[in-house]
C-alpha cells in the first residue's frame, strides 16, 4: 500500500510577496519618520522597536510561513520588551521619565504616582542695555519666575566676536523659584561713530527656558572743544619780565593744527600772538615773555582762537585770565611764581 504523500506547501503568490514588501517598506518609513522627528522619547523608542522586527517579517515570505510568522512575532515582542526595559533603566539612572509608566505599577522601586512638573520661566530686567564708550548703565537681573529650580548653564552672545564682556554670579548657578542673580556688562568699542547690536542669551538646564537681552553699544566722537590745560600752566619771573608757558587740550575731534592764540597783559595793553597746535597726545608747550615791572599787579589773558576760526562745541571757554603774583624785589635769578 503506497504511503499518502503530504501535499506540497502552497507557494506564495506574487500578490502576497508584493504585499509583504510594501508592508515592510511602510513600517520602515514610519520608523524612520518617528525616530527623526521631535516626537516624545517613548514614541521614538517604540518606533525603533518596531523597526527591529522588520527583517523577520520580511522573512515570512517563503516555505513554512506559520513558523516564520511566529518567529517574527517573537522577535517583535522581544524587541519591544528590551526597548521598554532599557528606557526604564536609563530613566531610573538619570532620574527622568523616558517612557510614560502606567499609574499604580511600581517599576524598579520608582514611585509611579503621576507628578506635575512646573513650568520654567526666566525674566530679565531690564530687557536691554544701551552702552557707550563710557560704559553700560547698571546691571541685568535674571529672575526665576517659574515653579521649579533651574540651573543657568549657558550665557553667550549672538556674535562670534563679541564687543561685550559679561561678568557676575549667574554662570552655573541654580536658581530656586523667585530667586535672582545679576549680570554686569561692559562694552569695548573698536572704532568711532559706530553702533554695535548683539543679543545676550541665557539658557537653563534642562533646556526648558531662556531669556534674551538686547545689547547696544554706540560710539560717537564728541564735538571739538579747545581749552587751556591748567595742569601744564607755568609762570616764571625774572627782573622786568614774566614768562608764561601754556598748552592746549582738545576734546573730541583731533588733532587740530594752526590755532591762533594771543596773550595780553591787560594792565599795559601789551600783547603777543602765537600759532599753536592741539592733538590727542600732549603737544609741545608754548612760552611767551611779557614785560612786567617788579612789584606790579598784572592781569594776563590767554585767548585761544580769538576769531572763532575753528568751530567748537563751546566758544565761551576760550579765554583764561591770570593774576600772577610778582615779587616786590628780586635777586635776578628766575623764580617760579603763582599764575593766580
């Protein structure tokens, strides 16, 4: 009696093969989409687990499909379980919830009571600083206006080569709710008549809050003004004559050359004219000699740019009056006297 032969396994039809390929491709695309977006971490981990089961599912096409499907399902279950367990272990070690845990099920000793994490919020006062070459006005106060403590870990400017220097007690500081810290800002100008605008960004750890402070640095050249440098003023008397030494000090635009100056003894109406220069660095002083009798009381006036040929911010401070003290007797040796 001939043995009854087992029927040959039914071969996969072209439609089944095509369906398996399309399904695997869609699952792979979905996995890549989920893991490359800003989806929650738990969703990304689940997507990665599904992706781990793709190769076995593709292998279900062929003989003994029931065994292949069972094997693929087992791989999927193991992949999902391993992924979830890894997420729980990492979450326990980092004290963060990578995967949402169901309530009332204790896992690895962690309490599963749902907790509400407060919002993180930073405030800056003022929200911007307008600085000049003279400095920046006051400090910037950073306040934790949120409901949880935050650590300030990143305080940086938006510019690659910043012209502002930030100091203070905020860096790497943990702020409790309503707690404050202060930032001091200084400005280093690089050229005149320029305006620099940067944004100072303060971030927290975790990266849940940030605050931005607008920094504006302006450098303007002050208008020109000429005055007599009183610190360089000197009077020296010898019998019958008075030597007056003076130097100009400009502010603002400089240098300036060829400035007219006159020195007049108002008592005798004797005057001398000179041409002087003024610059950012000290210029050589100018000395004039006036005839002054022994024991007299002269009134000396130094006038800078008397014809107002040089445009200045203040034309009213171009005259300096002196009342030098002349000795009643002299030995003939030059003597330094008070210019008065």
